[in-house]
C-alpha cells in the first residue's frame, strides 16, 4: 500500500503515519516526491484497508499498489529518481557516462585512462578490481591493490568510482574505495548480497542478469529498496538469446518499458551488450534515443593487450568519436553532456 501525504502535510503528520505502520508490525518507507511525500508499506502478506490511514491528519489518500515490485514502481513514485553523487548525478537532464577498462591492470594504466576520460567530460570512472569470471583460470583482478589504484586515479581527476562488488567478504574494501557499488549480471540473483547492499546507504548500479526477465530484474532492485537503500541505478547489458553473432542481445526494448514501470534511472552498457567494439557507437546512440539516462562504456588504452574484454573495448580515439557524436545527439532528446571533471 502507498499512503500519499498532502502537499502541506507537516513532518509530524508524516511521523504519525510511520508510527502507525510500525504499530501494525509493518515497515514504512518514506519516499519524497517533487510535490509531496509518500510512504510505502511493506511486510504485509495480505491487503490493507485504506481506511486505516485515510482519516489521519495530512493524508491525501491511501492506495493499493498492484505491482509486485512496490517501492521501485511508478505507482509509488511518479516522478523520476535522480541519484546524486557529489556534484555528478544519474537520472537528471545530464547524460551520465561511466567509462573505463574492464579490469584495473596497473597503476599507470588506470591513471592514464582516467586522465584521458576526464578530458572528454566523463565524470564516472569504472574499473574492475574483484573480477568474477566464467573461467577460474581467467584474470581475477588486482583486488585490494586494484581498488587503491582506482581510487587514486579518480581522486586525481575529480571523478567518481564505479566498481563491482563480487561478494560480501570483499564488501568492506569495495565500500571504502567506491562511490557507486556495481552488482554484476552474475550476482543479480545473489539475494544475500542484495540484502547486504540494501543495508548500506551508497548508490548501487544493478546490472541485468543475462537470463533475467524485466520483472525479475525489478524484483532484485526491490530487495535493495526493501532494506532502505533507494539509491538504485538499473543497467541493461544484454541478454542471452539464440543469436551467436554478438556476445549478447542488447535489449533496448527494456529502456522505455522500464521508464513506464519504474522511477529508477536506467543505463545501457553496449560494450557487454554486443561484445564488439565496432557496434558500441551505434548501439550507444540508439540507447540514448530510446531514453537511457546514461551509458557504461569499456575503454582501454591498448585493447589488444587487455587482460579481459579487449575485443569490446574502445580505443581512446574511438571513444572521443563517440563523445562527439553524443554531443550532437543529446539536444534532440532534451539532454546535455557533462562538462570536464578535472578540478571538480
């Protein structure tokens, strides 16, 4: 159920509604909106009577939520959520660009990459330190040392760190080094990890599993929100289909559909979505036109020598071409490009 407060409701009115919800043995979730506060209710196994709240001071209405993913649905919060990360944001009018190598390979590599990206206006630096791989023999990342290099590179260039959380054991180290916690496709169904991240108050970038439906993906986001972490970013990165020509099938249908179903910001990762560097630019442009709030792009100084995902990574000159094309494109979708991060 959702309790919608009046525009002139006081903080005391909101507190009284939340206290009544707790007395019923349920969990209140305060959701600030553009015009008024709403309070989502979870923990009930059956329907609640709206009359329990309708007569309370400051309450506009109490309505039942039909979607199983309650807290992340448009029914609960009609206006778009914007995830603020310092002076940078994801979900607002500025197109967010997250870029960097699949793996942090050395201090020099990640610092040089960060400096190049910052010059183009990128405000979010990605890089894997703990790498869950399909093969146990593949490069697993530099781990704690990789996190140190990543943090140093971001601090030198005024960027924000986005890196993957592999498991709960390494979470404290990743928490200390990152600004946004990435949950990879393989971990979207790791509900223990999602519950743990839901207890944190740091933004989570939740990638879609390669075998997940839209509803399953949103229910994974609901795990985070139900524990009190509403700072959630969805990322479409392709799904597994019968088509072998690309690494995955990039499901751009998901972008406008998610925008109808959920208030959460939506990113697209055309690097993993195609697995081919030569398809990244056209699919990135298509994602922006489809309504994506941002992009996640793999960039490597020398893709041929990359320790992971080199074939889908853009060279610096190709990445600059992408950014130039996005500058030309964004006015048509009423967005703007980020400014240079250096000195931010």
